[in-house]
């Protein structure tokens, strides 16, 4: 009995601990420490896979753990990024969002609120899918982890080169000291929030990040992922971290619209039907699998 208790406790402790990143990110945004708020979301991205790995290693998967993982994803990738963007853009006197009575401020609220609703809709939708409805090799729509991490790493990149952010952060400026983030980029940044929010709630096909049978591709992916983990945990060089998720997303958004194979795939229903009395069989898949052919056992 004691062994069983600790077997189920281990992955759930990791999941609950990851929610601390989201909480401290919210606190940092509230206090104006926007770089730290962003990096804590990236920390949540980097640790999001650990609970699933541990659960499979100790055979400690459970319905409770699956639901906790969804709550953690909603906090870390639904609420925290939206609050970070809302507080930063509305706190800049040189942006139209600073006037809290303006139409621009209302639209910013709508964009950030829409992001949050798209995240929770995606997570809830995949929570009620049965095993035979959940794809194991592909995502339909952007996973919340990818969307939240990519939005925040873009923001960290812009913050690093923004002259309004003091002090500088993230190591040496790889793009050069002369490069600065123009205010007009921040003015239109909510468009990125709207687009990525839509992609989360959509059913567009996207393969999972995975090792392949090609050793060259597998080694390249492993090196890129390792570099991303090092830079992310060190809170350095968003110039390096933003490339892989951005390029991957662009390539496979195009692939999903042009490939006959992708168009022939059947996405899960937009509004799954399931009896309220029927127990949940499988949660959502909102976490990028690192190893192909490994059946996911936890929500993502």
C-alpha cells in the first residue's frame, strides 16, 4: 500500500510543483519583472514532460494526475502568458493600450481573454476524448505547451532588445547592440496572441516533435532540444530558443494545408459527445512528445 501511494504521488508532486512556476510568473508580471515572468513560463515548458516520464517509469499514471496536468497547463500556458502580455502592453505609456478608456485597451483585453478561453477549450475538449479518438502521432491544433512557450519566447526576444527594459538580460546580444525592438512591434503584438489562440483551438494537423528512423535527423533534433533546454534553464539567449518552435510550426502549418496525407486525416470532433456518467478514458495530448512511437500516458 505504501509503495503504491508513493508511486502515484511522485508524478503528481512534479505536476503540482510546475504550477509554482505559473504562480511566480503571475507575481512577477504584477510587479513589473517581465523578463522573469516570461522565463518562468519557459521553465514550465521545459519541465512539462517530466511528470509523464516519471509516471510511466514508476507505473503511476492515474485519472487524478491527468486532470492535475490539465490544470497546470491552463495556469502555465493559458493564464500566465495572457496576464504577462496584458500587464506589459497596458503599462507602456508610449503604446495605445496605456489609456484604459481607449478602444485599443479593450481590444487588448479581448485578445488576452480570447487566448485564455482557447487554451481552456482545447484542454477540456481533449480531456473528454476516448482512447480511439486521440491521435498518438500528430496534433490537431497547436498544443497549449507549444503555443504558450512560443508566444512567450517571442516576447522575451523582443524584451531583450527593448530599450525600455532595464536592466538588460539574457546574456550577450547576439543580434548586436544596435538592434532595438521598435514600439510598432508591440503595438501589433496582440495579433500574434489572436492567431496563436486560434491555432490552439483549431483542428489543423501538426506532427509531434519526435525522433525518426533517420539518425541524422534524430541527432540534429536531439542537439537542438538540448541547446534549448540549456538556454532555457539558464535564462539566456532567447535568440536561440525561439528558432526551433517557430520554424517547426511554420513548416508544418504549410505541410498541413498542402499535403494530401494531412488533408486525409480525420481530426477528433470539435465538440466530443460523451455520457456524463462515463469515466474519462484519456485526457488531452497537449505536450510535444520527444520520442516517436512512445504512446502518451499523461495529458500534455
